C-alpha cells in the first residue's frame, strides 16, 4: 500500500510563505514517489490555497502564535493553550483510526504542537495509531547555543514531558523528530528521548533554474524576505545609506510589508540624499513572482539576527543557493555553517550592525564576478540535496517505510 501523509500545516495561510511553497513541494515529491497527501491548514488560509491544494482549514493558531506576552508565564501558558488547541483540531477533523502506512507529518513543529499530538493520540485506539513525524524548524525561543556553538542550554522541561507522553503511546520506531541542524537534533533527542534525524531543506523550486541562471541580473543588492526585526528590518535604511555614500548609483531591490513602509523608506532616503536607484516589492507576492524578483539580484543581503538564526534554517538562503545568487550573511549561524561547509557562495559579517553589514556588502560587490561564478557552480548540488523528495526519502528510510513506484 502507498504511503499517505497527513500534512498538518498550522502556519499555512498565504501564497507568499515558505509553508505554502513547501506544501506544494511535499505534494509533488509524494506523487513522484508513489504516495499521497491530505493537507490541513490554518483557519485564516487564503481560500484559493484551500481550493488549489484541497486543504482543510482546521487550525486556529499558527506555530509561533503568541497568546501570553508575560515572559514569566508565556512558555507554560502557551504550551497548555496552544497544545490544547492543536490537539482539539486533530480530534475534531482527523480520522479516528489509521493504517501502518499513514503518517502524521508536522513540518513546523514546536513543543506546543508535540503536546497537542500527545493529547490527541489518547483518543485513538492503540492499534490504530499512525506514525508521527515532528519537523522542528527552529529551537524553542528560550534555548540558546553555548559560546562555542556545540550544545544547547535552556529549559528542556516541556520537551521532556511531551517526550514521555509520546513514548507512552507509540512504539519508538513509529515516531521521529527532524531538524535541519545536527546540534538542534541532538538537543531534541536528549530532551525528549525520541530519535531526532538531521535532514536537508524541503525547498520548492518553481522556476526553471537554467533560465534564471542565464538571465541578466539588473539589481546590485537585494534585501528580500519578510520585513521584520529579527531579519534586520530596523537596519535597512542605514545599510543602504552607508553603502550609497561610498558607492553611489547602485541598484537596490527591497521588500517591505506595506505602502506605509515604502513611503517611510523613500522619504527617509530622499532626506539623506540617496543617490542610488531603489525598486520596492510591496507586500507578499506568490512564490513565482517572488523568485522572479530574487533572481534579478547579483547579491542578496540577509541581515539576520545571529542569535535567532544560530541553528535556524533560512528559506531565502536556500532559494538564493538554488539559483546561483551570492549572499551576505551573519557569522555564527546556520547560514554561515553552510558557507563553512562549502555549500554556498557568500561573505559573512561578524557583528550585527549596519556598519559591519554595509562593509560586507561592499567587499562582496567588489568580488561579485568570481562569487557569482561560484554560486552558479554550486547551485546544482544544492538543488539536488535540498528538496522535499530527499527529505522524505531520509525520513521514510528511518521509519522503515517502502514506497510503491
């Protein structure tokens, strides 16, 4: 019998999101592998996505929803409330029994979702429970790497508790954790007692790489991706101004959240006598439009907060790597680990300041020819390794699942 995945995508709501692209990638990969999927999305999901993916909107809360702003109580209250909400959604909308070939797959999991799964499993007969895969795309907010970046420190209480709950209800061979970082996998496994596998990125590549690799790139510096502080949005104006002062006339492509952000950016840069050319992408385009813009960039700047991306993967990096775009990235992060491993073409900034980032951009632009050549050379290997089919193959192998071809 073919494998069937129940893809529990509680963060799936809009076209411009990695959850959307990855959902398509998983569906296409499963089809190629002889499997099938049912998609479950957020209740706020765009109706067009629900129609196109035949998705069921069942989750009231996304993965990183905040329901308690009090630092002293947030983790516990969210573990309970978000876990209960997730478990209730499963109890109300998923089947009541499963075959051995069915998998519950949560691609954006945290301890809250794991708790919800544990609560829900109690409602399923022991001999009718599915296999469970929890893809933990980042560490918990209150976890941090130690100074030499070898192990995590923080509060592991909730993962210990939920690990015990899950192990009580499932045979160890039927549950798996996964992440894109070996240190995060080690921490999850140590805390929960559940096997944790390190896997690649399940990135969707919606456009023909050969066309994008060959096209003319008319943007010098791109600053694309969701506009928020952990991604350096507060540095944007200073970065552009610093580079513009020393290298006037460059072409920039910047993504902002809304028209108000655009007006503020334009007004401020004009007041600073900006001498370059600014093109702005407003809002959240779909994956194809977004990639068409990104692929115009000779250099992509990812001014991310090192503490937040120490072991957290980046979909933007994966897209740049896949289409041969050189990058500026933060040191001491999952992103710089990819550079150190020889997987991408990039320069890293050591300090999370506009000055350090701007200097890194200048150095990269002065070497953009050889950097681009290397980025294009590495792009094929990146796409071959980082895709949904590779991720599923590794997970299915660990779960001892075969597939009908």
